[in-house]
C-alpha cells in the first residue's frame, strides 16, 4: 500500500488522466485505491476532498455522502451503508405502520407500537438519487416532531431530471412506502438544523473547488492567448479583472476554510457554515462573469472545460438554499444569539 494518506490517494484518483466518469466508477476507483475516507476522518480533510471533487467536476455524490449523510446517520444512531448516499428533505405524509389502538392520548394513529412508518409524497430534485445506494430523508413524523428515514432504492419511484450542468436531480415518488423501525429515528430539532447547514457547507465546498478551477483555466487562457503581439495577461485591463476573479475565489475559499476549522465542534459551526454558504452563492455571479469575459466565446462551447465548471456553479448556488435564504439565517442568528462582535472575531 502506498505511503500516501487516504486523502492524497483520493485526490489522485479524482485528478487522474483517466478519472472515472460515472458515480459507480468513482466509488469503485476510490475503494480500489484505498481512498474512501473512514467515518472518523478529520472533517476538515473531508471538506478539502469535496473541494477537489468540485474542482474536477467529479460525477458522484461525494459532498452529500461525506459531509451530510454519514454525519447525520452517525448522530441518529444508524449505520451508514458503504456506498454513495443521497440526502433529501421536505414535507411528506408519514403515519405509523402499526398504530397503537390502545393509546388514549391524542387522536387515533397518534402513537405506534414501534417506530415503523408508511410514507407517501414527493421529494423534488434530489441530487444523485439514481446513483445512491440509499437516501437519507428528513421530514416531520406523525405527531412526534422531526424524523430521519433511511430509504432504500426499491422503496420509491424515480422521475429522472438534471440540473443545468447535466448532473442528476431526480424526483422521488413514495406511494405508501413501508420503512421498518430499524431505519427510522426520531431526532431533535437541532439535528434537523444541522442537516441544513451541513448541506449548505457541502455545496459551498463544491463551489470553492469549481471557483479555483475557473481561476486556473482563466489564468492559463490569458497567458497563452496572444492579441496585438502580446499575451492577454500583459494588458492592464485583463490583469485587473484577473485580480478580481482571484479575490472572489479567495473569499469563498476563506469562508469555507473557516467553517471547516469549526467542524470538529459542531455546536459552534452553524454560523460559519451559513456564512460560507452565503459567500459562495454571492460570489458565483462575479466569478463566472469574469471567467467568461476573459475566455471569450470559446468558454461557452459545450465541451469547454470552463463551461463544465460554470454551469455547475450556476446550478449549485441555488441548491440547498439561495444567498438570500442563508443571509436571513445569519441575521436571525445574530439577532437572537450572542453579541455580534464576539461572533465575528471568534473572541
């Protein structure tokens, strides 16, 4: 076995000249290379690996599996399947599969003899659902607050769709699906909130990686493209725009890095994660504008490497929450929480 760390081996797999191009191939390649991160891996390393997946446009749910699904399952006391996982949240019709008919408190069906449930409804635009071994679902339980369900592939119908970048975004249709008690967990409201900020941080880490890709492609383009006898990068106006592009990508990277540093203590990670998600969403417009402006028309062609990066950025910035939604959460946290200055400075 190589002396490389798990994360170095994983980065090598994602960046290789023959990088796998399907979700299952990605997972198989990582497993073969001994590069699948363990459940107890350093969270900051996981964020860095997700950033690499964003940089290379890796076609697999690494962000969803490593930063959202696995931590939620561990917190809920459920074993995580070994393969790729998807995550979904939304209102569903959930009833106890075995109602407690002897229960005299509340309306009929308000309690169950166990936690087995039957579920109906639609979960819209679930990332990578068709590639996942299982789907982690957060919804409201029958008179018992939020619940976490682990759904297997055969328990729902799938209506396939994609985002702007062509990544799978499927609707999952559940028709009286039976979920056994061992795959149902009642969870506290705090864990449901954690699912939200983890999803935002996962998407921000992907955006940080893709933003770095835009910088590298743009710098290479302006350095090699010659106009009026000089490379484009020698023109002052181009230099200024490149500097702005690098600055925006650095802002996203710094915000994601700060949230990653706070991950080992989840109680203090919520605000940094929301800030990272808001900054990432806010920076996408400027990053993609400058990158396309400096590439010219070639950057919009379907097979352009820039096009593959920017369509992902435009898709990811509104998934799991928009910039405005994250900013509202930040505002509520500041108003309802501790004084602002210690939260900003970490003092």
